[in-house]
C-alpha cells in the first residue's frame, strides 16, 4: 500500500468516526483531497485509492495539473475545486478548467466567472467564502454582506450557488474549533431559511476536521493528512 493510499484510509476513518459521534451518515461528508504543491503523480496515487475530488489553491499550478491528468487519465472523472484566492486576471482560467470554485468572496469575481464560463460546460459550482472569525487580513465576505452577495451570485446564469466555505484561524481544542464552525453553520442555515437551497458547507482541514463535522460540515478539505507535509515557502 502506498503512503497516500494508507493516509486516505486513515482520513476516511477519521471522517467516519466523527460522523458516528455526531450521529450523521458518513455519506453526508465528502472528502476533498487538497493536492496543492504536489505533482500529478500524487493525484494519480490518490485516484488509484478511489479518491475523485481534488482541491487546488494556486490557479496556474492547478490548471497545469488538470491538463496533465486530462492527458494521462482521460476517463478518470476527476472533480476539480478551486479553493484559493482569485485575482481578476485569473478568472478566465478558473472558468475554463475547474468544476467548482469555493473561494468567491466578491461580486466582481463572480460576474467574470459567469461571463467567462465556456458555453457547453456545466455551470460552475460555487461556494461563497465567508470570513467567520473576522480575521482582518483574511479573504472572505463579511457575514453582514453575505445575504446580498448570495442573492446576486444565485442569479448569475453560468454559476450554480451550492454553499459556503470558511477557513477560520487555527483554534486550540475541539470546543473552540467547533464554536467557530457553528457560526458558519448558522449563516448557512439562515440562507437556507430564506430559500437558497444550499447543500454544501465546506469546512474542516487536516487539524480540525472532527470539529467541523460535529458542526455540520458536508465537505472537508484535507491536504497534509493525505499527501504529507508541504514544503514551507
Ligand atoms: C491548504 C488548504 C487546505 C488543506 O489544509 P491542510 O491543513 O493541509 O489539510 C484546505 N483548505 C484551503 C483553503 C487550503 O488553502
């Protein structure tokens, strides 16, 4: 068994345990393998272990990997998620190559993505990134501005609004982590109470996925626990 295969089994086990503790069905939580900084070979190994959804932060790097995999594994049916910051000059690449974008936090970017999504491709599946803990340097729409942004994005023709994504500051301990994730959950529930029909709450990473699942996460984004530690930049 490869290391990545072994790691994937362990992460799946952690998700299953967290779901059992929260009295949730294990199929309610999707594992997104965050392959940023790792090459196409790492993705191929994860594919061999049954992983299908992959997340990328850096757009250029992600697109190169998507093209490489399309070449070597044309039948793999991989679902690619863009989870990193998006500058205006990168929206065309994102719209042309990714299936999902989880890091939309302003209307200008959403408008460009919708305009630039090539005809004939399925709508781009979108999560709005929300700044749940008010970190000053962080991206993400402020909670107070979330409903208006959700309204605007939901009306764009080539986008399909699916949910919310958050990246809280690292907090120490399960309860502190869960408390922050519950704020995202409350925002998610509030939008659904207004009829948005969202089905994706993307939260939880290698160090805090248990707390995220306890708070209602439907998609955990896991990098290091699957692929190993990344080179520090
Ligand atoms: C890198 C990254 C992850 C994965 O983080 P790990 O700690 O390696 O699991 C998840 N989400 C986002 C947005 C990231 O940038």
